[in-house]
């Protein structure tokens, strides 16, 4: 069975310090992996995606994530947190056998709420 | 460019009343369309998805229904709302040629009282 685990439900950092949001996946096939951000009372916005090209993926707002197949991980990082980064972050897996998008078989993590202290 | 619109943004409805949330996508054709619900403290739950006009797949049994009367229109409905239907509802679309990225609407807050 395929799954996504976001290891921390809540992460708190100080402004200007690094951010690490952890995501591990379980998939029998090489998946497509995504990170989305959701600000309060808003929809989800795509931060970045991995689709079997470069393993280090750069996204918007200074975020990046590294796909590590040996560790089945896709952790999200940012060198320096900003107050505006406070939001909830979702790791999403699309198993490769649904590549055609013909099914709604997206697998969402439970989310990690990021707090940024001044 | 493609855009997705979802309305109303907030809704307060009494128990037993009907519901209609509407979602439209612009700038693309034949998208896959989705309705998700996000309850407080939980992840996203897929409710319905559609791969074409009139084609609806339901992921969970419930008193909600979905319809796709036009290619880029997706409607979430209920004949009689329950308290447990309260939550944040998100419409989304995906197109194969975009590398399977799924794009979300701004969401609709439903409070059933």
C-alpha cells in the first residue's frame, strides 16, 4: 500500500533560522512527489514538485526539497524562515501508475503546521 | 493561463437544508476535477472526482453528491445537510500534460448549525 507520512504535526522556528519539514513515502513504484502550502482559510498552493528529473527540486519562496530514494524521503527545507512562511504544509504523492490522472488517487500527508517566531 | 474559481467562500446553513457549491475552471479543456473536504485537524479527504462530463466517482459514502453538467463545471450538492458536513471544501483540477500537478481553488467554509 502506498502512503505518505509527515513526521511532525507542528514545527516552530525563529525568524531567520532554517526550516526542515519532513516527509517519508511508501510506494512500490517511483512516485511523483509534491509539496503544497496552505495559508489560513485559503486553498492549497503548489510549492514544488519532483517528477523523476533532478533529485534536488527548487520551488517558490526559497523552498527546496531533495528526493532520496534510498531513504524514501522528500523533506522540505528553507535556509532562513520568514514570518510569511507560517502556514500548513502538505506532502503529496501521486503513484506513477496513475500518471494519466484518470483517478483521484492522490495521497496526502496529514500536514505540518509551521509557526515562525519573531 | 488556467484559473479555478470556487464559490461561495463561506456558507452557514441550518441542519436539513440543501447545499450547492460550485467550481469552474478556465483556460483548459477536459480537466480532471475533484472535490476534497478538509476537517479541522485532519488531512484532505477526497470526496468525488470526475474525468469527464457526467462521469462522477465517489470515494466515500455520504449524503453529498456531485455533478459535472459542463466540461469545466463541477458542483457539490446535498439535499439535507448534517452537522458533520461542516468543514472546508476544496475544488481542484488536474490535467495530464501538466505533469500531474493538481491545482486548488480557494476553498469554501461550510458551517452547518
